[in-house]
C-alpha cells in the first residue's frame, strides 16, 4: 500500500471499522446476532445474524439499503456516542427480545424493528422470505429503544420522557405500533430512562430503564440535573453559534439527583418510588432483573467507600439490603455483576488477599470466593444456569476467558492474549486478540453444554478490518524495577542492535482505568509508527493502572502525580539498562487524556529526565474534572485540597528552573476534559515565561476522531518531536 499509516489509521477509525462486535446468542444456541460494518473503511454499521448450524452469515439490516444512512443525530445522541467512544455510524446499538427473534434499533431519531429468524437482506433492506426492517410509529426524536422480553413492546425516550409502543406482530415479529404509543413517565425539568453524565462516562451504565421479565413493569431512573452547574462550551471558529450548555458535575460540586421508580404497565398508571437511601447512597450503579428472581439494585456512596446490593419487591417497590461492602479507599464497579444463578445464588466480586475474586452466595448467607488468590477478575460476561463465564488474569499483560460452574473452575480459550466471549444454549462465541495476529478473530463453538468446550469451532465470524500498512509490532516486554512494572519497548523494524543509539519516546496512558502493555498487536500500532520514524518507544503501566490488584490500584490515592511519574522513570531506566541502544540524553513523552496529563507533568516536574513533551487533552486542574472519577482518588476538595494541589499542573510552571519544548493539543468541543484545562495551563506557562505551543482542534471532541484531525495530528506531533530532540527525518 502507498497510503501513509496516519491516513489509513484515521480512515479506518483506528482499524475498528469492519470488526464484528456486540454479540448475542439465542437461548437455543442456534443464532448469533452482532454488529459490523461492510468493510474496513466503511463507517456505516449493519446488523448481522450467524446461523450456527450452517455457519452462514446473514445481513438483516443495512442503513444504506433502508435509505437511512445519512445520519441526523440529536445533541443527546451525539453526547451519548461520545460517552461510549463510538466512532462509527449506522446501527451502533440494538436491543432484542429474550428469544433473540426480533431486534430494535434507532437511526436518526427513528426506531426500526427487524426479524432475526428469517432470510438474508436484499435490495431495499428486505429479508429473503420475510419482511424488511420496519419503522415503528413513535414520537421523534427517539432514543435508546429497548424491547420487552416477549418482543411485544418497545420502550424509548423522547424529549426526556419514557414512552412505550406496542408492536402489532407480537413476539418474533417486526411490526409497527397498534396505536398504543403512550408516555409512561415524564415531568418538565427532569428526564426518565436516560443515564446521567456520570453514569454514562464513568460508571459504565449506559441505560436508564430495565424491563421486568414478563413485560408488565419497568424500573426507571429519574434524573434531575437542576442542581448541577451549567458550563458553556463555545465554538470560537463560529462566533455566531450559541455555546452548548452542559450540566457538568465538577469535583466537589453537586451531582444530578438520581432516583429509581417502578412503573406498572397494567393500565393503572401506578408509579412507585423505590427506596434506595439516596441521601447516603446517591450513585445508582446498575439494575439486574432476571426471570424468577426479584430485581437487584446496586447503589454507591458519594465517597465510593460503601456499596450496597438491594433486592426490590416488584409489587410494592420496597427494598431489602442483601449485602454491603466497604473499603477505606474506594470500591470499584465491576461489569456484569450482580447476577442470579439458576439455583438462587448471587454472583458478585470482592477483594481479599490483594485479589479481586469471584463470589457466590445465597441471600442471607455469606458469599464465598470461588476463584483463587492471584487470579484477578475483570468482569462477568454471562451467567447461564449455574455456570458463570468471566474474564480474569494472573498475568497483567493477558486477559483470559474463564468459567466457573458445577464442574469447578477452568480456563477456556487459547490464553497468551486477550480473550472474551458470550454464551447461551450450548453455543459459545469467543473473540481474541494477540501479538501473533492483526485485529480480531471470532470463533463459535457448540456442544450443547451450559458453556461449550473450546475444542474445535463450528463456525467463525469474519473481521473485515484492514491490515495496517505498517511493519509488524514486536514489543520487547520486560518487568521494570522491584515492582515489576509491565513495560514494552518497540524498535524501528530497520534498526539493528549496536547500529546506533536511538532517541526515546515514552507513549503512556499511565493512570487509572486503562492498560497499554497487553499481548495484543492492536495496542502498539501508532507506537510502532513512531518507532519507524527513528524512535525507541517505551510504554509502561505503572501504579494506578488496572490488572495488578487492589493495592496497586490504590497506590495513587491522594496523589495522581507522584507515583505515576516515578513509575514512568523507573520503566525508562530499566528499558535503557536492558537495551543499550536507547539514548537517555534524548527522551520525549507523548500522551492523551491522563497520558497527556502525565506528559506535561514529566517535563514540568522532571526536566532532568524528559526533554520534550506532547500533551493531548490533559487534565491540568483536577477541580475541573468530574466528581465520580476525581473524588475516588483525591476525595472532596473541601476536605483534602492538598491532594488536588499535589496533583495539579497549574502551580508547576512558576517553579520550573529548566524549560523544555511542550506542545499542548486540545479539542475545542471536548465536553469531557474541557479546553479550559489547556487554557489555564497555557496561562500559567505564559505568566512564568515558559515557552510552549498550543494546537487547538476546531470542532473536535475528546475522541478527536475526525479523519483530517487524526491524520494530521500524528504528523504534527512527529514534526514537533523531531525538531525538539533532534531526530532526522
């Protein structure tokens, strides 16, 4: 290929286009539904179904064939896609009934349904031998459609009200409404059925309502953002445009008031408040409502040191505390829990022996760990009967696929990479990334047991993602320092040991919530491109990053700066000791978000080690970042403002004795880390006489996903780094 890597990476949305995702397996194991674009450069996502018996893939809904690919997104939908980091368009999410016979999805504020049990899509979006996707007659713009388990009703949100429309064709059908589209909950000034900013951005809760198993009721989040401070995000490139209003809960300020109500659909219009002790537990974490069991609700205290599991009486809305966990630092939200097993035990996680472990216990009895010390549970993927499918690791650079059931604990999948999966009806879908392959592989296994044995696949689901126009990344992995900081070193493909010393580029995230050093080739593509330009690239996951257990996570409590920076230096020194071709006299650092914060921190606090930095979308003043993330690590500003001072970049320029080249990059439309962070740091740098440059990205959000922005941002960073530390082009 003659196309440059930056251009290809931007065009393919970082090589995510064409990869299948969002898998769901039917209860009988015969079908797998999933999303995928039609190619590695196609940004329009379609809905597909795999017939497990024949191995045949069927396209069941294509926005282009439906003449619905020209998206017209509401501000609410754009904001949600930013929260979930959605880079594609088209059918980016779907809901299905319990039998996986019909799906519902939204396009440009309109809801459509389509059968998942009939033939393949043809011209006009029709299915061979069946009906095409059909629009449901609802109010518009409609957000977040959700089918009830029977497939006879679809709930959605319009103008902040929760509504329900009945479908004419019933279960398994894909019909329109029968005229009974009606509002279930709605009040001026509040929203029903949508996640608030904190839930969407930080808590991994992207829904605000939950169907009862029989479709007769809904548990619904009521959100009042009136107490939240309003921020205004202007577009300086278009001064005639009014600034966007954002209810942003900055650290130490008021959150949205979130409560839970039970709405009955029996014609009485009964709405019952659910008592969750909102004063002590203001965060609504998640809701689980499975057939045969009372609903489970998880709530969390503002300081995140207490978390409760509540059972809800579905008749009266009263609650009972089934479990309360406490921690002197904070309690993490783990995906996929709680859940019920068939025999009435609750699936949960707990920390003991410096390990996050899988717990099982019946209500009223003590939950017991069923995974050993040292095996860190990442999240629960599925519970089928009494068998639990989950992700865990003993080695932080890997993510394994495990199951626990009546036969005990076992690892499934290949290991030595990143494995995930989903299961139902004796069919298991396993997806995998590794250092030995480009992109994603997806294989389907079936043997009729609760979790299929991983021996030989009966089918596969193709990834249509493009292959990077780049030499294969071959990171040298090492354990740095006494703590064994997981570190990767990448060299140019053309470099030969002893042929000359290379300048070093650190390329970290380095903070809570994300790992970079993993056994997956996809992790290292942009880093390898920088290596090809003449750098040795070093990536390290220091204290605070996931995967090493609770003590490692909590080492950054009260100070997000010092441990993170010390570990980057430790990893740099270890890499230089292991590889003499690295030149410690020419060290640069680049990063985005927390990595951007870490990059600016490096040159401002340790210019003796770091000689240039590119800081993208950095948090510079933690008072300006959101409550749930910031207060977890630094507490409330009015109780421990010294922690905010220790972690802030703003005071550092006036203390600097040596100045280093520093480039700040920020999207002007960023509503997560707002551009005020960079502007305040730039102001402090200017006041201290510290030379620096600022690259504003017009119209760019925190993802900075526009093709021209993404491509040229890499090129401009490269040019800056070359000039700053003397690297020949």
